[in-house]
């Protein structure tokens, strides 16, 4: 992983989605705009969610594409969207949606780093309280560590 997988420009401090599917589309759009994935990958993110929820606990969901969509990934990247009002994610409250695209198996390492951040309640509170994308990035930038 030569470049940062999460960048400030892929962070949205105040997402506009109000439903699970809108949130997946919003997270996917950031990945498409970053040049990391094709539109087909975003469809695969929705497909995966139909079969297994990507809700992780602590207000976090991590939608990602199906294994069949791995050819739609051009580069490893994350999108991070924060929502002021929780989204109903199959009965769970979600305030953070992390869209993930990993070349080969890079996403597994990324997933574990995000899980560590979200296992710390004080870090989750810092993410809730952060003023803007730069402040969110300051809490999250360790996911880029090699």
C-alpha cells in the first residue's frame, strides 16, 4: 500500500442520506468519484447488504462489494460518511458509514484497523464531536499506517 487509503477528500462530515440504501449509494459515490471503483461495484455493495448486514456495532456500518465484484476495484480506498441523525440499518442505529474497496486482500487489514478505532468508545465520541472532515481525518488517519 504505497498511498493513503483514506484521504480527507474521501470524508464527508455531514452525509445527506436518510436510509440504508441511500447511505450505501453515498459511500459508493465517493469511491467512484475517487477513481477507486466502477459504478458496478456500488451495485455489488447493495447486493452484499441484501444477504448479510455490514453493521459492525458502535454506530458503524462498513458496506463493501461482493467477491464477484473484485474486478470492479481499480484502487484500494475508503470513503467515510458521518450522519448527524442515525440511519436505521436493519434495526440498528448507524452514524458512520465506511465504504471500502480493497485490491486483492488489502481490505482485510483496513477492516481490522477500523474495527480497532471503533472499539474505543472515546474515539467514537471524538468522531461524533469532530467539527469537520479534517478533524475526522485526524482521528482516523492511523488506518493508513503500514
